[in-house]
């Protein structure tokens, strides 16, 4: 009888050791799961911050585009001399292509115009832009714009405006281009 009485005790002590081992494995799995979830949260935060920076850059570039369009529309004399091909005002030569690709946008110096108006949020640097005057545009024979409520003598002047901006830090950059025309 004594042999039978010791057997359940030996099995019980072995089971207690197995329970401890299973509990430690379970704790390890839970810890790894918690670490993975924390890392995913950090990655999602970075992605959201990058998206916000990109949106800020797009909004700043859009503000610079609207500013340039407004100054062309109102006839601001600062935006009328395209003969020098510098200072942000260029005449587009179709054989050469856009001046945008020739400018070092990281350090443009006086090759661009700087928008100093209001931009949403706080950008790391003011948006910059160039205006390119496109030549060779006119009305086809028999077309008039004066009768259609556009006014003017039917001369169409076309501009290509390119604006470049960065977000709150250097991770968000945007370049926007607009074709703007006026009937004179």
C-alpha cells in the first residue's frame, strides 16, 4: 500500500513542474506579442507624421501657386519682365524644356521667387516658385473671345507656374505645376 500512496505524489510533483514550464512559455508569447504591438504603433505614428508633413507641403505649394496666379491676374509689375530669364521669371523654350529641371531647388539662390504669405501649419522653409511664359499661343482663325464675356483683344498669354515646398521637416516635399492663361 505504501507504494501506491507514493505514486500519486510523484505524478503530482511532476505535473506542478510542467505547469510552471507552460506558464513561462505562455508569458514569453504574451511578452513578444506586446512588443510587436508596440512596434506597430510606433510605425503607424511615423506614417501619420509623414502623411501630415506631405499634406503640409502640398498646402504650402498650393498657396504659392495661388499667389503667383493672383499676381499675374492683377498685373503686378514685379511679375512682368520675362526677358532676363532669371529671378523666377523665365520664357519657356520648347527645345530646352522647363527651367524647373535646371534649377537646384535645394539651394536656388535668386533663381526662384519666394512666397512669404500665410501657409497653414509651420513649414521648415518658405515655398518657392517660378513662372514660365509660354510663347506661340494664339487664337485660331475666326475665333473671338471678346463676345464670349472674356473681354480683351483675343490675345492669349499662357504661363506655367511651378511651386516647390517642404513640410514641417525635410520628410515631406511637394512640387505642383499649374498652367495659367489670361486673355488680353
